[in-house]
């Protein structure tokens, strides 16, 4: 009986840990890059070329092959381009995501070229 209980407990712990882990795409999130808010990018006087880490929710996403998404936090939203680093992301609408990437201008807006993404 004790052996069955221990087996069930081990399975429950493993499932709990799996549920807490993030799906990683690309290089993953760079822990050395300080996390900023979306507004910080737009308020920066010279953000182009800077590497940033952002956290928010995926508010919209490319429907065909997951080549981009829009990340929204409590301060704004920004376009995340996965194409420059040949990444794709399966449908993850309304999921929490962390992104590390480089800020660049495109089509008159600031965007982030993702190098790594983690989704929970």
C-alpha cells in the first residue's frame, strides 16, 4: 500500500512541475537582460538596437504559421517578430509570454525581433 501511495505522489509532483514549466522557443529568455515594460521601449530616446526582455500576454498572433505575435502588458503592446531568427510559435492566444529580443523600427513603428520566447 505504501509503495502505491509513493508512486501516486511521485506522479502528482511530476505533473505539477510539468505544469509550471515554460515552453521555450528559440534561445529562450536571456536571464541577464533586465525585464522592462512595453512603455519603457517607447519612452526611451534611443531604443533601436537595444536588447530587451518583456513579459505580458499574447493578444494576437499570426494565424498561418506563428511567425509573429503582439505582446500586451499593463502599459501597452508591441509587435514581436519571430521571422528574423526563423522561429515559429504554435497558437498560444491569451497565454503569458516572456520575450528577449532586439528593438528595431519597421513600418513606422518600433518592434522586437525575438531571439527567445517562453510561454506559460
